[in-house]
C-alpha cells in the first residue's frame, strides 16, 4: 500500500504543493527519502522514527521509501517531518488514507513527538488556498501567522499523538478560521520631532519624505542630529495595514527572523557598514531575502553611507527603481518585494567638519573629493531629497521642551492629509508620489504654466537628468498635497528644487 499526504514547499516568495508518498516492503528495517530533499529533509528520518516511537505509536519494522513529488523540485526545511510521519502511519495501516486526504500538513517534529514552529508558514497557507484546499494543520505556535490568510480552517497541533487522535476522531482539535487584525499604538519610546532642537528645514524634509515615500539623504557634521532625525521616522510612518502585515510577516518568516509572531509595526532596518552585499540584497545557496526585503514597507537606514562598500551601494540602484529584487543562484531563482524608503546619512568630508562654523576642516581637496565620490552619481540621482544638517549651539540643547509633542502631532496630521489626497488621486492606498512612473506623472499630475516654465529653466541650468526632472515634480506634488493644493505651483517647484542642489 502506498500512502499519500500533502504538504507545501516554500519556494522563495511563493509555495508549491508537494505530495509525500510512503511505501513499505519486506526487508531490513530502514527508511529512505528521495525527491531532491536537502540535508534537513534527509535527517527527518531520524526525527520521525523517534517521534513515532515516543508517541506510543508503532514504527513499522520494514523497508520504507518516502518520495517527495514532484521529484525535480528542491525541498528544504524541517516542516516535512509531520507529513512524512503521517505518511508512514498511513502506509502501515495505523491511519486510513481518507483520514489524511483533503488537507495540508506542515511541522517540525522533536524527538519526543512535540511540534516546533516552522518558517514560511504564510507561503504554506497561501499555497493551500491557491490549491483550493481549506484545511491546514500547523504547529500551534504558527496558528496566528497562518490565520492572516482568509478562507482557511487552521488547526494548531502541539504533538504527533494529538494529531493522530484527532484524525482518528477520538479527540477533536479546535480549529481557527480567521485572525482579527490588531490595532497597534505607536511606541512611546521612539524619538519624536519635538525631541530634536532646531533643524526646522531637516524636519520639513522628513515630513515631505514620509508623506510621499521619497528617499532622503542627510548630510552634516558629526553630532548634528542626523541619526536622531532618521529614527523619528518610526513614529511618523503610519501603522501597517492588514495586507501589509501579511507581506512583512511573510518576508521575516521566510528569513527565519520570527517563529509565530505577527509583525504589526513598520520595519526599520539599519545594517552596519561592514554588512556584505548578499546580506543586504539577499541570496545564498537557496535564495533568502536580504535587508532591503526585510525593510519592505518600512525604512532602510544607512548610517554614514560612504563607509559602505561600493558594491553594496551600487546593488541598491535596481531595487530603488523596481521596488523588488530578483535573485538568481544555482539553487534557484526568487523574486522578493523591496518597496522601502531609503534614509541615509553622511559627513561632508572624512573629518566631518567641512562647512562647520565652529571647527575647521583638516581634509585636503583630494580627500574630500575621494570621500564624496564613494557615492556614485547614478545612486545620488535616485535620492529625492538631500538636506544639509547644521550644528546646533550647545546652549540650546539644555532648553526644556514641553511634553505635548505638538510639533510631532502636527506633522502626523499633515502627513495623513497628504495620504488622503494621494489615495483619492490614484484610487488606491498603496500608491504614493515617490513611486510614480513618468507616464503617471504626465497623465495624473497637474502643473500650472508658470511652474512648468520655472522647472524648464532650472532643469537646463542645473543639468537635471530625466530621472531628476521627474523626481522634482513628484516631490513638488507631495509638497502640494501637504498644503491641500490641487495644482503644482512655482512655490512647490522652488522648494523641491532646493532638495536637488547636492544631487544634481
């Protein structure tokens, strides 16, 4: 008798249905797993053997062959343990085939038969729904994540004995059909705009960047407050929508950064400048998401941007345009979303005091040029706003501030107004000015004649590229949205051009 149990193999950002076949014959007791499984899958035979025995079930003293079909698909992960164990129980007659039909099973077995949480459970749940299967068995720790996908009956399992008794109708497990999206209040421990003294122009630029989801570069001397300004973004950005929660949680689960949790706050990723290109972009033998994908729907913060390797910075160019990253390796090809806000900081020179009114710069002209050239022109061209952050006088730093956070609350209100204008204009809540194409700019945005003339003259004098030209318009549209203006005027274009002075 050949038993069949269904599971899912997470393949990159997607998932594929896998049929676990089990056959037993007379011969020396053994178990062999075929079907392009990795080391973690091959080691399942030892975990399954112990789990079945320690669950007071009978492990058949026969020659057992496990096939994972389709055979040409690479299978990776310990979640194949549970379907393999059930297939063995079915082919040995301890379970009937009809008792394991019409359901997907996934879970890692401990030696005593308990189930451990697995990664990629949202991939598994989405593949289950696409296959028109409604019942999914997962470890109890993964139930919350799986319930993010509507239309499924999710059954959480604690151990192998428990699911065996459930399938035999001797002890029924409680199912979960939906997940109530959580309303999360923003953390009070993060920085607010009111915590930063002065820097009004930089704060204004941050509000514009958040309102239109534009990339921003903060340049200034050490200790001017660049990093603190960047960290206020976690409180300026809105909370994740239910659909965004699914995408962000899914990516972090695939990367193995979470077990059964649901991510409800926007990611703020700040990789160190020694981080490798693969860690930032993603990859590996079996491609996994990198920092740019883990910052999807959030912020990628690069502190002291010129200190990052040139290869890492240049690798950001394509994801900044396409909002996704395609990783091709010998082990497979994966496409991961990478819709993030790039927020970067840099010093104006190696010593950091170029243009400082208090300290004299000790760098030579050659050192300054070599330092600034570490960020290439094409990458700077993809940054919408560049702001020079100046030093704040020390006597201002001890001034008392109110606990009302009025400036921050005003900024949040302005940003929400801009979001509503964009939602109304584009008919969707997930399209922002910063992600518009040139076609959208021409067809959807209204620019008055005087603003067009100013932009044309400025474009010639500043030598704006086609990309920079459209970025000025998109930033100007965000400024107009903040002021609830239907048309882009000369004042909006003038302010947007101020933020291109360094990148042009």
